[in-house]
C-alpha cells in the first residue's frame, strides 16, 4: 500500500465529505458477535468539529469524481478541484485500521456518482459487505444511497448497513430543479419508499423469526440543505414533516448552506447561513417529534420564519398567551410540555412528584425547570405569581435581557480566570 497516496486520498475525500451532516450514529443495537470487531450500540459517542459538525465516524467519500453538476456541491463536475477515488479494498483497510486504533467507531460512506448510480452504489455495498462478511466487523455503518440506484442494490445495502440515507438536498422540488438539474426528486423518493417498506417488513419478520437477518436496524434518514435556495423555514419544516410522516424517517438533518462556489443561482459567497438558523430548525424538529407540536403551530403563513432570537417553543408561547398560565399541579403532560423552560424529563418528574404534594417554585427548581422562563407561563403552589399584565413581547424582552446578562457574566468569569 502506498501510504502517501492513501493519505492524500484521505485528505481529499474526507474534506469533500465534511458538508454532509447526517452522520449521528444512534439507533442501532448491533452487538459484537462471533468474537468480531466492534460493537455499535445506542449512545455510541460522537465528536463535533468546531463548527458543530459531527465527525465521530470515519466519514469519507468513495470518490469525489461526479458526472453531475449540482451548483451547491464542491464535487460538481465543472469545479476545478483535485479528484481522487478509493478502491473498495482501500476503504475496508482504512476502516479496520482506524477502528483497531480506536480512532473511530464506525464508517460513514458517501460518494460522488461515477459512471452511473448503480455502478457507484454497487461499490458502496461492496465495502459494507466485505467489512461484515470478511472482517466480521460489527461497528456502525452508514451508507449514503445514490439516487436512482436499483431496488436490488438497496436491498443488499440494508443487509450490511445500520443506517441508509438518501439526501433530499433541497427542501422543495423547485429548489432541486434550479440547483441540481441532473437530479430528479422521484429518484430520491423511490428508494426512500422502498427502504420504508423493507424496514417495516423486516420488523414484522423479526417478530416471527428471531433469527431473521437485520435490515437497516438504525432506519433511514435524510439531509436538506438550507439557505442555498430561498425556501422559508415553513417550507423546510413542512417538507421535513411530510417525509417523517410518510417515510418513517429516523432523522432529518438540516445543513446550513456553506458558500464555497460562485454561481449566479446561489447566494453570494459572503452570505453563509447563520448556525443559529440550523439550531432553531433542529429545535423545531424536536418539538414536532417529541413535544406534540404540529408543524403549523411552529411556522405558518403569518410566521414563515423561525425567530432567531429565541427558541421556537418560547416563540410559540408568546404568540399564544391565551393558553397560559397553566396550573403545574393539575395540567396534563401535553400542556406541561408546552411550557418554555420545561423539558421532557422535567415534565415527567413533575407528574411523578406532584402525586405526593403540590409543587412550588423551590421544588420545580430542584426538578430542573428553568424558572426564569417558566414563571411567566405557570402557576404553582407558591404565592408569588409573576405579573400577569405582561404581553408576549414584554416577556420576550425580559428573557432575552436575562440571557444577555448571564452571557456577559459568564464571559467575565471566564476572563477573570486568566
Ligand atoms: S451528485 Fe452528489 S457529489 Fe455529485 S455534484 Fe451532486 S451533490 Fe455533488
């Protein structure tokens, strides 16, 4: 093996893969078997780069050669960059070597499209197959599916990968047509549909036959690029909601567009999407999946954009002051979950604790409720209620001012340490 050449390829192909954020590895419970290598389990640890991107896995492209010319992509065929391609065996060897040295916990493998979708997908599947069957590798494998790849290859991929994902790329079909004219939305939807059916079928099969082979046990996910096209947060989240509902996705990843290429169809090079927008989208996504919010409650025609100053739950609450205050000692779980400053865990603790005695501010604080937020929206056993004549806007100002002064205090404390 020519180490210098492999290192050079690694530099090129790991760098090209950094724009894909859909690499969290949770959700699989593949166990180490037959004295094999690795053990992918829930909570496998992730690490993040300075700009917040996950790098816990060996995250590479098989190649950055590509026959397509997607405007937003650094690997597009008309971009003048250094190109490289790993062989199947090189990716297998790298994964095993890095795993043995404890550098990684698994593999995230994507690729530019060379020749055609099936030719590329076949090679991705081959990597996973070799790792599982020749090296008895039980670590986590996430394969990016190539849009337009055949059902047979998707089926085979599901036997070896923990997670499969098909990138939607743009939140809407119109955005995709504009920036990726070679791509077709249906080529993304068909494999997602196929995977969904197979995952459901496999779950049923596993109930009947314990030893039935696993099929993509960590499910499927997708990624949308935000800010390369002018879609609002409403369009982004409605699209995510549609795919969660219809394709049983484990996760939608929101990737703020990083301007690396000049193209008149794209935003100017100096207009990167603020990280806080990505953050707000993830918070909104969380509200839809775990807090019982309907997408239209978070973003709608009156509020098509998420408020970047405050989180989406607080934003919803101050627009719906008529729903408050709620009595924390009587309200049901769904209502409690709508209170800013109360998370899932705290809500459950409140339900358990109030069975024994009415709760006041002190107990709520001990439970983990962020009183500085929640106090504007709840009543409890304590007598000191917040003024109820505050408008939503007043509350927003107070909370923002408080966070600001907390931030200044923390910064001063940190500075004093030096
Ligand atoms: S198909 Fe994928 S790798 Fe190729 S240009 Fe488009 S986004 Fe980039």
